[in-house]
């Protein structure tokens, strides 16, 4: 079936009027009516209920609406891929991620990627969880590397990349050396050094504190992981950081934070909008990034 006919159905459904839809599509109302009748005859169902000049999508039309949208998105992806093959792979990919993930995973990965794809320009946008999600939805970026909680919307597609833990990092005065996780109650018995609320690891820590009925003493709140790390080295308190933090040579103790015996973890995914599908090189970027992170995950982010 011609995808232009399907697009006409979606436009009429969105406008709720053949007259308005015809103007939007720059076709006559009679031509648009014939297009809809052609779809109905092909599918064997009535897509609209007509009462005088008023129309509304029929129950059958509503049932098919999501499927038709999927077909249009798939067709758009196919044409985009064909265009890229015809003209050669080239373009710009705007990617949003938090500072820790950029610092940990992107330097060597981007160098290797751009050597293999010299005509694809990668532009990075730094930001926090909700901020990155807003940038994705508004089209400022095409792709985010963000907490998987932002991948639950039906408006996006996603590929899981890794799991990260929330770590407690502190001197021997604050944190006993052990390979076992440390309970959040023991962590909050000391001053804590926290990232600001733009960061998912901070959201997870705050949520765990609420569940445990704890009111931590915050000695420092910062947007810089390394500022927090430096204060922990100085013995000011226990740093709470994600396991994506790059290893620094230090004598500090590093332990996962746990609540009720379970380590606090969260998943990171590559996320993109369904309404603005990734170009083929964007999907290859995601696949290559997933492989790179998997290799990185074989080592520990911060060693005790």
C-alpha cells in the first residue's frame, strides 16, 4: 500500500476534518476522500465514522492507527538508509550524556569512531537526566545516553548499554575497608559529599534515603565528581558517586552502597525519539558504543 495514502489517513485522524486535512496536504477534499476510500477498500474496514459534516476515527481505525504509524516510521527509516547509501554516509549526530559518562566512555571511543567514519560529525551535549530527556524531546539532540527510566515512554526507542552502581568512597576514618557493600544507614552516619540533583546516581541515593527514613548530613553538593573525590581524600566525608567514575590513584575505600542488603544500581541506555528516527550511521554509533562500554565494563571503574 502506498505510504502516502497511510499518511493521508494519519493527517485526517489528527485534524478531525477532511477540509482541514486537505488544506494541510495541499490536495482537494474530493481527492483526499478518494484516498481514504481506497485505504478502506484495501483493508476492508471503515476508518472513520461520518455524521453529517462531522467525522471521527472509528474503533477499527483507532485499532489500526498505531500500526499505521509504525509502518510510516519504518518506511521513513528505509528511505533514509537508501539515501545514505546513494550519497555516501555523511551527516551530524547530536548526542547528549552526563559528564561522568562522557569522561569515562567517550574519549577513546570517539577517536576510534571518527577514524572509521570521517564524514560523520559527532556533537556532544552535556547535561543531567531530566534535562537530557527534555533536549531529546525538543530535538536539540538526536540521541541521549541516559538512565533507562527515561526509556519507558512509548515515544522513544532504546538500547540498554550497562548497569552502574552507586558507590561510597571514603577514608578509613569514615569507611571500613571491605569487599562487601555498605548499608546506606552506615553511610549516613557520616557527612556525605553528593553530586547535584541533575545526576541519576544522586536521584537513586536520595530515593534510598527516603525509603530508609534517613536525613543525610550533606557536607558538599557539587556538579563535579572530581571535586567530591578530592574532598573525600581530605577526609571531609563519604563521597557518593556512580561506578562510571574514572579510577583515581588513592588510598580511599570504595564500596557499593546497599539498602536492605541489595546494592543500589541503575541501568543506562541509548535513547532516541520514534518521531525523529536515527539515521543508519546513528544506529551503528549506538551498536559500536554498546560494544565499547561492554569492554570497559570488564574492568572496574574505581578500585578499592
